[in-house]
C-alpha cells in the first residue's frame, strides 16, 4: 500500500491544483507503504462510483482489486 504520493510541478516544486505540467515528465513519487497504481483523469471527465466519493470525504481506505469498477466516463454527446 502506498503511504503517500508526492506530486511535483515541472520545476520540482509542489504541484498546485490547476498548475500546468508537461506530459511525460516525472511529476511525483510513491512514498513508503507498498505499491499501487495511481490513475489521473482530466477534471469532469469521470463520474466516480458512490462508494469512492463517500470514502474520499473521510480518511477511509477503499480496497480495489483488479477489474474493480471505479466509475464511468462522461461522454460529451455534442462531440458526436
């Protein structure tokens, strides 16, 4: 399990919400606690499942196994 994850901007400083970063650059590191996969989504593109949203409001860990659903993509029907 990941104890924490540090996120950095292009200059190596702490990354702030909304700060632009360069695709493919190193932007963080896992801190001791084990290993996991961290998936990032563009804001507003994913509707997360209720259990994840609920647990995220409290310091509650949510166990996810391989192929566990986490939400669904919001499709912009105007684009099609």
